C-alpha cells in the first residue's frame, strides 16, 4: 500500500497545529513588547525635549517671579529672563500645565506646547533652591502615554542654576 494513512495525516496536522500555536503566540508577545518599547521611547523623547527647553530657559533667567507656584503639583514657573542668550533686555517666561500638556510662553510670543499631544503630564513640581550666592530650580515631571492595550509612565528630574543669580 502506497500513500498516506489517516493516522499519519492526523499526526502531521497535530504537529502543524502545535508549531502554528507557538508561532502565533511568539508574534503576539513580540507585538506587545514592541508596543511597550514604542511608548517608552515616546516618553523619553518627549521628556528629553521638554527638559532641554526647561533647563535652557532656567539657566538663561535672572530671577524667579513671585507669581510662580512652587512646591505643589501642578506647579507654575514664572521667570524673569532675557529675550535671547545674547540680549540684555528682560522679559517674562512662563511654564504651566494646560490640559495635561506643558506650555511655554515667553513674552511677547504665543504659547507653545512642549509635550507631545499623546503624552500626558501627570506631575509637575518646581522647587526653588537658594544658596549663599546663587538660585536654582529643581523640577520633577511625571509623564504617561498609553494605547488601548498598554500604558507607560515615568518620572523625570532636573535641576538648573539661574544665570543671573550668581555674580
């Protein structure tokens, strides 16, 4: 008798089913991991851009305005700062939370959002550090991003000394 028997076909089908289940499960796990990595990357990139702008503006500032809301979350930071890095003209720069996004406004320019639209700012805390010859701002920023099946969140910290506070 030549050909394939019924038992052989059932065995081959069972082996194919087991291998297929393993491959499909592997693809699902890889997809979940890739989604998580993309969310974490989105958080890190958004935090990096936001922190660079915060640190650059704090370092350029000469003083902290009294209108700042410090040591509470969500905080506001209002700085007395220079129009540009080479300018001697002073203006105000503000960082504040609006609809879960960090906003930067430097007079007379229009406000701009610093965080991505799909990244939510969950915590924003500014603290003032005063030393004998300088002032600094320490900040804490909690960010969160999510998809329907995954969520990633992280907290970022930074500190910058005000340029005009030490002479």
